[in-house]
């Protein structure tokens, strides 16, 4: 029986990109033989038997969706499927649960060590929609967590070991604008307050999205100019607020077009941006993205909603981005993010900064990947969303000098605080 097409698709991409000779560099899943578990007390009898989904309400932007895969020996693994593109309210929420149920049936009764088997069986379905891709990614993460816990090793060891003990992070300060007072126009004062608080908490890099209130591109030129002027003024003020030693990242959320993006980026050159993110949708507008990159001085970043190596292939082949942003919740999970990063590394000077405006489960998974990826740049952290975030995991996330410490415990390194979650549901 032929299952899935992911391997043939990658071979085709590598051939087109002239990388056929380096195919062995692209990592395959390192699923240990179920007959050889030197540190496991479970042997090859560990089987996935059940799934639980925790819908943890965060704010008006949505919930964190944590997935727990449960085994017949009582061992659990966790993944995250939050913020599925396409929306997760009403019918979207039902759609996510339906997709999770479908993918769970492919792992039910199976060893959590059979990660590649799951990927092959589920791949075609995972390509059907953004929500399908997110559900697939959440299940896949949980399998890695289970495998690490069963073997008694952290996930980064399963990926080949860690290159760094800590992972550089930036504070996404948009996420702190979550109360009724701040739910409308994102004022300069609010951004200043959030940036100052992030710095007090040790962050050395911050990101904001001052274009989010911008009018549609079909609006009058005068209206577009006024909105861009507002965003530029906001960026100028934040740079003055944080000084020159803190990295400043700007997310445009695809509110511009090619010409406006180039023009605006030139206006921002003196503010020494770490990057200029998604002025246009890179998945839809590959050529325009490439032209923007070639005409600006800042690093151009993007790719937060893209699934799989196939999805990133056009951008990587075109050398359209300086930094790619695969999200472990949306791109296909742990193995696929590592595959994407490996191909970006093989193609040249493309760095990887995982998109991660997420809960602590996806952050833990991302940290293990970032510890292992050679061409890693920086990891996103959703700053200031809820005061109880640190209580969700045991041990809690640990930060030192603007870096998250990579947890050395088995799996992703944590247990979930279900008592707290019960009070939040």
C-alpha cells in the first residue's frame, strides 16, 4: 500500500533546487526500533489509547489548545494546536476537534515511537486545510514528547543533540494588548508601556505590529499615507524608548503591497530593525516578496502560516526571505520544522526563527528544536497575555538574560498543571 507523498515531493524539490546530491543531509525521523529501548521501562508494549483536548481561554484573541495523548501505561505526551489559521471559534472550534479525532485514530493502538508511520498515513489529510495542518502538527508534537519520556531523554537528544543550552527569544508585545481598554487602536503609549515592561523582565528584543489598524489597500492614497505615517512614528518612538541595545522587530501582517513595502522599509532604515516581517503574504506573493527583499536593507522575515517543505519550497528556491518563520503548531510539527530548517540551511544563508505567539506547550517544543537547529536565529515569545502562564507547566519556563533555558528533562521536559486548567475551563 502506498501511503503519503511527502518523501517524493521533497526529492522533487531537491532535484529542482540542484540538491539531489545532498539528500542525506535532510534528516529523516530518528524513530528508534521498538525492540531497542535501553532506557525505557515500557519496552515495545507502550501504546496510545486515548486523547484529551484542553481549551484554555486566554483573551479575546482566542484560546490555547493543549493536546494530551495517553498511553496504556499511564504515560502522557503533550502538543499544542492553538491559533489555527481560519479561526477557532464556533464552527472553527468544532472543525479542529473533528480533525484531531481523525488524526487520533491513526495513532490509537500504535506505539508512540512510530512517528514516521503516522506522518506518512496522515500526510495527505494534513494538506487539506490550515486547520488540518494544525491538528496534525499537534498530534505529532505529542508523539515526540511521549517518545522522549518513554526513553528518558529530552527531545533535543532525539533530534541529534543540542547546539546551545539557552535560546534567544523576543517578546511579542502585541500579545499584552488584550484588555478592553486596549482592544481597539494600538496606541503608541500602550506599545511603550509593554516594551518597558518586557525590558524590566529581561527581554533583549521586542516585536510590535503597528500596521494592524491600517486601512485596506483600496483606500485613498491620503488615508494610506496617514496610516503608514502613524506606524512609522510609532516605530520611531519605540526605538527611542528602548534604546539602541534592544533588538526591534516589526510585523506588518501583510498590510502593504510591493511598492509601499519598499518605500516604507526605506523610511525605517535609521531605526536599525532586526527584521521587517511579512509586508505582503509570502505564500501568495512569492515574486513580490523576492522583489521586496532585493530592494530593502533590513532582513525580510516571513512564513508563519506555511505548511511543510513543499509550502516553503517556492520561497527558498527564489531566495525570497532572509529569515523563515515555520511554526511548530502549523508547519507539520517537530520533524517537518527540522526538515524545513535543514533545507534552508543547505540552500544558503537562510536562518530560522520559529513563529510562536503560543502557549507554553508549543514554546517548550520550539525550544528543543531551536537548541538543535544550526541556522537558528531567534524564537518568539507571547509576552504579557495572562498572569498565570508560568503556573501552567511544572517546572515553569525559565528565562535568563533574554533567553529561555532549554529544559533537560525527558520529552519536552514538563508536566501540565491540570488542576489550574480545570479552574480555567
